[in-house]
């Protein structure tokens, strides 16, 4: 079995670093690179692309809302066309920086509030996916299985790859438990190993209420801003390798 391990990268800016991107890049197979709005800046983006190239890691655009102080997690009242332009601005910036280093942007992953806004509005989701398809119809879109974004991506004839968030709890309906609620983050070694192993072997995950839910994903995400993210990523990778699966960049797995 082939599977992707990805993380959101380059989410600091200037001299500020959110995590050890250099070390994380040696663990993952795909990097979702912040594009300058919620995090990142031109120099940081270029550094991430260079690190990905050195480590054979696939790169993807990770656009968010223009809200550094809220880390892109607070929704903002933009009109659909405004949101579309913000997304395209960020995607285009990373494509240009990657091309200058002989790299290709292979996938796309919304960050936080921007993704939440798109995911509950079918019209907005179609607008965004059609725009992505116009820029590059080969881009793979990271999705939650059964989501509005997944349906819109398929309507736009874009390839998709479903995610399993190793460090976040799910409710019985397969939705993420909201940050700030008890148990929303999963970061102790025993729990992470157990849920990743079960996902890899059985394709299921235990929800926060104890029920089991199907998890038809081919990519595992570890958030770089989760406390101890580097060690979490190492744990996940060790479970992937122990299962006999092969780490493979997202762009090579999507359908």
C-alpha cells in the first residue's frame, strides 16, 4: 500500500518559526506550504521549496485568510469573488516561486477558516474549484471524504486525495471536534500509534464518543502547530513503515 504523510509547513514569517521545518521535511512525503496570508512570506516560501527539493518531498499550496494574528482560524466576511482572488493570489505566488527552482506545485490544501467557509457553500466551492482547474487542472485537492469541497473538485474534474488528521479527534459523524473543546487534540504516543495503526490496517478510526467511523483516506496529516508535532510525525511515519506501506507524495496517489 502507498500512503502520503503531509504537514503544513513554512507557517512562520520573517525571523519567526512555528516549528522545525527542516526536520519535518525529512519525515513527510508532502508539504503544504503557507502562501503569505495566514503565515509565510516570499523568503520562507522559497526556503520551503528548496527544502522540499533537497528531500524529495512533494509541494502544495496552503492558502488561508489574511489574518496573521488569528493564524487564519477566524472567519472573515469576504464576498465570494474576493475569496477567490485571495486564493488565486496565493496559489500563483507559490507556483512562480516553485517554478523558479525547477519544482512543480502538485497539490492544494485549504487552511483553516478559508476551508471551512468553502466547505459549507456548494456555490462557493464550485467557484474555487473551477478557478483552481483553470490555473492547473493537474493539481490534486486535499479533501475530507464526503465533503462539499470533494464534490466540487470532482465536478471540476480535479483529482482529490482524502485526509486523515492524526492529531485531531473526530466526532461520531466523522467531523473534526472543534479546537478548544476537551480532547480535540490527540498528541500522546499511545493514542496516536493506536489510531494510526487501526487506520492503516482496518481503515477505521475511533471517534471521541467511542464509536468507530470509516476513514477512506490515503494521506495522513500532522499539523505543524500541534505541540510536539515533530515527534508526532515521527511516530506516524514509524507506524506507516511498520505496516509495510510505502511513503508516496500526494500528487502520485490521487484519483
